[in-house]
């Protein structure tokens, strides 16, 4: 190695600038070296310059690798997506030694929007959104390939948009390079580097930025996965809390159900069910029948005024499910498709799910209690009815056996009793039977239902008073007029008392006194006729017998004329109009009636007897 060659090596070691490598040949020319020497020096200078470029490239590669390695380490330690994107922008700017670097991510509408920037001088860049295919970023997002321009504003290969060009102008961008950020061959964003003066981007720049983009894709995916994992963990925590809350609610419901079930086992009433429900729920609880009337209530809050409870209860019964409205919760009580009523909670600002479920359990148990009691009452009513039917039978009976059966039901046949026969509208027959059974059970008596009437055997000594009390209670239970007759009877006289009470009912109905109660004494003269041994036929014959014979023998209408004449207040003209006859014809008939019954037939006392006889005749014909 000669001295000149050593000079070039010294320059390389000194990391001299390229211009300094021209000095050795220049000195050789100044010394007058031969041409072959000068040619060799030029060749060695070129080799030294090439070696210098290789060394510079290796150093640059080493720096880039170190920067990328540091970037990878830094990104691995970051978890927040915004922080990661900002770090990528900062490293891209350092890696390419550019004026500006930024990263954009693709949106669901296939546009790309800037998420982080480094070196920007305006806020407009962070608000920029690029439709797919527009600008350098939009183009790279669409093609998935790197793209660079020497002068953005003068490049016609990209699609310009006013809002994009305005931002480019505000940032002073001239040269621009964009590489895709890919994840499994899918472009999720674009990493861009820019210069504010014209500059070409080498393949080395493109490769370096692409490598950083690859790191960015992994970091972005990790951050997203971490965010999804954290969200999933949060959801799991919420789910676990919900499950725990539901488990606690289930335990409370199970405890309420167990307590209510014990009430059924021990034969408790619906009042006890409502009390337990009120103690378990947040508010007060009331039980309403199917008509909206409050049967029982419990809890600290008083019953609210107005139709609120009945309204929400009716809504629940109509829908067949729980109804929550205005701080009220109503649950229908249904058994065998029959609505029995509703359980309603009130006195709270808001009804919780646990309160609703508590009421549903309470409604179920209350329905069971009501149905069980009804079945027991039906069995008891049947037994009581069978006993009363046996007592009413006219055939010979073992009275000792009947008294023993009655004693088992708490009925003392040796005490004084009243037989009450009651009738009402056939449409409420079932309700009348139910009310009669309840009255008999409560009074320590017996009841049975027949086709168009109910018969009761109730303790008491005053038939009229007992019958009136029965009418009051039965009318209230059926919401319809109830007519009843009473007769005293006990032991073997029960059948006879039934006959007398039944005649009293028929007499009341015939006299137009429906909805009243009476015994034979209350009916006065009519009652005497309807006594134990009435001679009604003789009375009718003695009073209006001639008229009956006349109509029968001659096909007349004197009985009808007499009845209408009495009904119209003994007015001849009104009688003629009612019977569609000429007044003279009516006058002739009245004269014939006077001849048959006597001239005194129109006197008040005689007229009363005639009217009674006509009524009794009508009753007898029914």
C-alpha cells in the first residue's frame, strides 16, 4: 500500500466529507506525477467514495434497526391505543428524519381518519377524514400498497379533495410517503411521512417506514385485543355481580316461598299470606277480590284513596299477568282459569323486580289457600245439604242417627230453629247457593240448594226476624233482591216448617212483595190462610166461587174483569181501556158481578177479601 492509498483510508477513518477525497489527486497533479499515477489515484478515490457510501449505509441501517428495536420494545410496554399511535408517529418522524409523520385508521364507512400526528403545525390535520381512494392516505388504504409523491399539490395521480388540499397547504406539505398498516392482509390504517420541501423517498425509506407500519399493526391489534379483553373482564364482573344479585334474590324468593308454604300446611288464612308478603316486600300489600273490593291489607302504608288499587287490579285480572304502574304492582290470583282476585303492593316510589316476584309467589299461595278453603267449604256444604235434605224428607227417618250426624257438624237439632226458604233471580242461583252455605256454616245451621230456591235451617226463635236477616245478607251477597219466608220448626217438624215457609215465599211473590221476608204472622190475614193447616180452597170458593162457576159454565170473563177493575182502582173507563172493551160492556159485567156477589162487593173490606182471593187463586194456579 502506497502513501496515497493510506491517505484515502485515513479519510475514511476520519469520516471525512466527500469533497475531501479530491485532495490527494489534486496534490499529485500539482507535483507533476505521471498520467498513469494520476489515473490510479482517480480509481482509488472512486473506490474510497463507494466504500464511504457503504459504511454510511451500514451505519444508517444499524441506526434504523436500533430505532425499530427500541420502537418494538416501547410499543410492547404501551397498552392505550392513542398513546401507541402517538409513539408510532414520533418514531416514524425520527426514522425518516422528516418534518411531519402521522397515522390514520380505517373507519366502518371505509374512510380513513387521522388519529395521531408528530410535527404538525395546525390542528386541522387531527380532524382530517379521507374518503377511501382520495389523497395519498386514501389511495394507500384502497390499494394496500405504498405510494409517494414529490410534490403533492402538483401530482395528478392522486384524487384531490378541497378539505384535504386545504390541510396540506396549512401544514406546508410538499413530498409525501404513505405505507399501509396491515393485519392479516387487511389494511387497517396508513402510516405517512412528509417533508415541507421537495424530496424523493428511497426504497430504503419505504422499507423502513413499512417495517414500522408492521410493528404498528401488531401494537394496534394488541391494544385492541387488550381493550376487548378488559371490556370482557368488565362485562364478566358485571355479569358476576348480576348473578350474585340474582342468587340473593332467588334466596329471598325461596325463603318467602317456604314461609308461605308453611302457612298453607298449617291451614292459615289469606290474611296470614298477605301479612308475610308485606313483611317481605318493600311496601304495603292488599288483597282484593275480583270485584276490586279490599279483602285484607297489611303493611306500614295506609290504603291509598281513590280507585287506583282497583284499577290496577282490574288491569292485572284482564291481562292475566303482573302489572306495574305508578308505584303499584298488581298480580292476579288465578286458579283453574278462574280469576279469584288480585294481590296489590302500594306505598313505594318504584317497584323492584324482587318485589314483583314476591307478590307473584304470594298471589300463587293465596290462590291455593282460597281454592283449598273453597273445596273444603264445598265438601262441608254438600254434607250439610245432604243432612238437611234428609231432614226435609217426609219418609220415616232414624231421628237418632240424624241428630248424631247434625252434632258432628255442630248443629243441635234439639234447640229451636227456623226454616228459611229464599228465592232470587235464576241468574244468580249459584251465588245465592254459595251465600246460603256460608251463612249456614257461620250461623251453625244447615243449607241446601234446590232448583229455584235455597233452604236454610238456622238457629232462632223468631221466624220473621231470622228470615229478614237472611234476606239482608243474601241480597248483599248476590246484589239482587232475595225473597224469603220463614217458619219455626225443629226435630220432626222441620218438613212441615219447610212447607209453611215455602208457601210464605210464594205468597210474597204473588202479592208483589219480592225482595221482602216474612213468616205467616207477618202476612196477616194471608198468613193465617198459609198457616200449617190452611183451607184456601174454601176461602176462595166462599169469596169468588160464583164468578168461577159462571166463567166455567158460560165461558165468561168475570174473574178477569174483577181483577182488572181492582187493579185500575175501580175505574170503569180504565178497565175498559185495559181490556179493550166498550165501557158499556164493562158496566154490564160489573152489574152481573154485583148480582152474583151481592151489592156490597165493592165495599173496602169485601173488596180486600176479593183481591186476596184472586191473588190466592193465581198462586194456586202457579
